[in-house]
């Protein structure tokens, strides 16, 4: 029988068998804990100044006989005599449980009272019921209680032991399929041959996955399989401590900010999950890569991609162009006509995020780099309410910094970019992303890009939801790890998928250019390892798409490495990446 099952059974039946003795033991024990504070249990002790006994035995017996309620006729009725020199008293305790306290100096009776503590002690150890009950019921009950304590500790640590066991099993499974890599090598991607000076030379064609994804053993791709398994075990063991219920997690964190109410969908997350690619081939996966989960701010990388697609098609003349010049009046969706037509006469019917003098100085580049310092409210969320300053007096009164001079990570301003891009494309952004990125790279049809419940506009006569750039108040990209890996491979290949260019080289280069006020940030959400400040264990030219959770799509171009890791502690990421990179064999 398994130890966990045996522990549960012992816990269940032991609790039933010991309930009556334990109720008596615990109840009497509580009374004994406070016996000196409760005179009903044990009479309060008196004090005198004399500490040396000067009493004869006859005097002590006479004092005991002076208690008519005790019924003392001789020494046979005395249970014990207790001398307390430090308090100057002597206690005479009778077999009928009466107590007389005498002064040590002259035997004067200071107090007589009924003493219940001895009875309670006999109940506590079971001797009140006789030796058979004491040794055959109370003693086994104590042994069972000790067993309950031991099994309780085991059941308490069992979840931790189970997680570690699963991690070891995952590592073992990883090692099992590694030998298949030799066969995978023989069925690798096709190669082209070119002839130079009569000799043939091989030119490898970069592999991209089709409907199915080819696996290769780590050893076949120059990776130490044991070290890689250790890295994966580490990632699984360092699951984020945040709750798996994303709505609960929101109200533990961002939901406590001003105007923090969720206005988009949340969904419970899955277990720690990941995919590792080298050269485009899958060399490892764990958890549930097919599960569609919130990806939080990795959404921003998809948002900047659709802005890049617009720039590549010259819908934006330049990233340095002022955003407001390309924006038509935005009409919020009205599901019902006003009950009193004309009652809002003189009020603007349109949404205008660019109405202030400062906001008219903002360029596309400023929004993409989060250096715009845009001011205002969008979808009911004031920009100052996102990660608000500690000094509340500055929330609505501070002066604006010149656009481009300060960096601030701010989801309201990201959502302003999403609205501007929607107006630019005159289409829902998920349609643009699906047609021009996700379908060409072979992504699944399970991903969804959600906006807020109140983020609807009327666009060319149809209702359109303006999607959010993350999950700060719900919404954002809901996607599986395989599709994240495809997007990571696209950015690792600098916008090229096989023989097809999807994002221009210029746009990728701009995305990888450090932002002046924040050198570890490019275009959202391309985190850069400038001077290895972001991830010290990774190469300086590595980058990543990062979201809360933590969700990470990590790219190391020189190593042809793409790592998707989900639901890992943020503080454990650098160590995990260091372990994976240490597994790569140097040629």
C-alpha cells in the first residue's frame, strides 16, 4: 500500500478512534494550563513573610480537622502536605480534595477551599478511570495522536514531494526520446548543393516547421542532454507563486491600483510549460504546450508587429511622423439611441486621444518605445492610475516631460497605440495579425486577441473591438506555447519565414535598437540585453518578448536558440537561461 494512502487511512480512522479520549485530554489540559489563574480549578496561593517552618505535626493535623467540610478524622484522611518556603505557607491537601493553607510561623489558617486541579489531572492522564482504562485506552490514544502528527507532516509536504517527482519524471522522459535524434538527423531538412570549381559544397536551407514540428535529440543539435534536463527540472520546480486563477491574481496585484477594476476577460492558467528550439527544431518541451493561456505583455510584441506591417506598407510615412495626423475622428459604439435626443448638445460625440498640446507632439516611435508621456484617459483608465506614483498629489498635476525624453512602462499608453493602429488599418488588429503573420508562419487557429468589454468603436459602419496590448485589466493575447515559439523563431530569423519575408529587416533593426532613456528596451515588447544588464547569463545580443506571469519568448541569435518558458518565477529566469546556455556544447 502506498505511504500516502496509508497515511490518509491512519489519519481518518485514528481521528475517529481517539476523538473521545482526546476531547477529555485537550479539555482538561486547557484547564490545567490556567489552574493558577482560575481559583475554581486550584485555590490561589497566599503569602507570609516567614520562610522557615515552625509547626508540629499535631498542629498540622488539628488544622486539617478544623475543616468540617473535609471530614478529616486522622492522618489516613490526609493525601499530602506541601511546604512552600518561598511563599511562607504550608498546604494540607485531604483525600476529599479540600485544601487548607497554613502560615509557616504559627499554623494560622489562611484559606480553606475545594481543590479541583488534582481531579482534572487524573482525568487528563486517564487514571481517574482506573489502570485498565488508562493503559488500554488513553495510552493507545496518545500513540495514535503521535501517529496523526507524523502522518499530518507527511501529508503537508506531500505536494512538494509530488512536484519534485514529476520534475524527475519529466527529465527522464526527455532523456528517453533523445536517442531518436540519430534517426531525426537522417531525415533532416533538405539541402541545396552548389558547384564551385568542380567541387560540390552543401548549403543548408533554414528549417521552418510546417503543420507538424520536427523534433531532434538535443545531442544531435549540439546540446548536452543531461544539463538540458536539469535546466527543465529547475524551471518546473520554480513555478511562480502567484495563484493560477488569473482574475484572483489581478485583484492581488494591479486590481489594487486606482481604477483597477478588470474590464476584460481573465482565464485560469496551466502548469509550468515550455518549448526549446535550436535551428528551428524542437529539442525539448514540457508541461502542456497546447494549452491556450493568457500571455499578458507579450501581446505588446504582436501589437508592435502590426504597426511594423503598416510601416512596411507605407501606411505610416515614418515612425517619426506625428500620430494625430493619421487619426480620423473615433466614434465610440452606441448600442442604443439617446432617450432624449439633443440632451448632449454641445458635447463632443467623438473620442479624441490627441486633443491636448502635449499629445500632438507624440510620434509613432515615442509610443513604440514607451517614451511618449501621453496624458489622458482611455477606456475608463487614466494613464496616471497604471502603476501610480507614491505621491498622490502628483497624479493629475505634474508637468509633462517632452516626448522621447523619459521612459515609463504604461499600459494605457499601449492601448492608445492599439487604437491608433486600428484607425490606421481600418480593420480589427487580430485580422491583420492573422492574415499577415500567424497564417504565414503556420500558427494554430486557437489563439485569440481580446480587448476590453468597453473598448468598442464604430469603424466604417461596423462595430470593431480595439484590442488591448496586455492583460493589465484583462484581455490581451491568449495563445499556446507552440505559437509563441513560431513567433520567436520569426524574430530570431529577423522577420523571414523560410523564403518569405514577413517583417522588414528595417523594422527588426529598429525593434532591436535601444531606447535612449531605457537601453534595455527596444520597440515594445522587445527587451534587449544591452551590456548584459537585462539577463547577465545570456549573450549581449540576446533579446526577449516578456509578459507578466512570467511569460517569456527568449531569443539568442548566435546560438540559433528560441526558448518559450511560461509560469516561472521572475527571479529564476536568468538562472534558468544560464543553465540552458551552459548545456550548449562549444564547437
